[in-house]
C-alpha cells in the first residue's frame, strides 16, 4: 500500500495505529491504492453494522 499510495510505510503505520490524523487528500490516495473510493473506505463493514466487527 505504501508504494501504491506513494507514502512512507511508517506514515501508513502511524495512521493505522491512530497516531496520525489525515486529510481528504491522504484518504483519497489510500483509497486509490486499495482500489476503492473514500466513501467505501470510511463506510462500516457489514460485520461492524451487525455488531460482529472488531472493537
């Protein structure tokens, strides 16, 4: 994902761990890197909606 989004792996790791806040431009780059849209990236999964997701 780091290579596809042209971001450093350590920056992505900080995002994943909640150590960084990101703007819409970063969200867009990450969404494109995984082949989805920002809205899909931010939407809860079916498991989260049904209460079976990770907490």
